[in-house]
């Protein structure tokens, strides 16, 4: 389903195809996760669409990855481990000890296997929205950011959002990753090595 996402160009047929796909995944999310998680997903979708539009990318694709990113959030540990493993990547120690961290990878597998999504940028964005990953593209960065700055988050104000929106994609992502790492440290939680490496790569 490679529809020239990054260029922002889609013909009428492909726009309709993406709209139908988005609605199918939205309905799945509505039944697969809690009401609060669903509302969060809608806010992330709306935020990601705005970020994509701001940075010259396709807003419809931004909405799609946002609505899809947490569809496996309520999946059980065993199912998460089994589903995520289908992406062919190794299961990290942190993920095996806390399988809920695999919900993004599992969601990408469902998009690939259940909805025939084969666009690498979309799958990359959904799979890596939890830790981030060195070298991932702008769509993935914007979903990562949208997940953290959607308006339902406690720390998010209009002023805060405006400040971030004035930054480049890498600057904005680096700022949000740093805040996320600082928050985890303040709670005595570990920061994934992948997130630390991701942050460093954004500064280079």
C-alpha cells in the first residue's frame, strides 16, 4: 500500500482507500481498547495530522498512524510477545520483562497482516512510537511527538504546544524525548538504551 505518503500526493482513488482503511482501523480500536485509550488515540491522531500539515507531510497519513498506534494496548502479555515477534526483530530484555512495551510493534504487525499495510514509513512509525529509534523518518518522529503532546496530557498547554510547533522536526522531537527521559528518571524508572541513542542522534 505504498501511496507516496511522504510527498503528500495521493490521487482520488488512493485518498478514498486511505479513508476506508482509517475508518476500519478506527472501528477496531473502538472495540479493542478502553474508552480513555480510544479518546487518547483520537487526540494523538488529530495532533499528528496537524504536525504533518505543519511540516509539509500528508495530514491524512498522520491521522491514520495516530489512530492505529495503540490498537494493541489492551492485548495480553502472551499475545503481545507472540504478535510482536512476527516482525522478525529481537525481543529486547526490557520488552520481555514488560510486554506492554511491545504494543507498538504488535500494532504494526496487525496493520501489516490484517490490513495489508506495507508502507515502511507507516509501519516504522507505529512500531517505534514507544522508544523511538535511531534513523527513523519524519512521520515516525511526528507520531512519537504527538503521543507525548496530545492535549489530554497534564503538562500540555497552548503556550507549550506553540513553542514546539515553531521548531524543526528534529528540534521538536529532541525536546520531547528529553522531557520524556527526565520524567522517567524522576519516577525512578529506567530509560531504554534505544531512547538514549535516539535522543543523541537527534542532536548530531
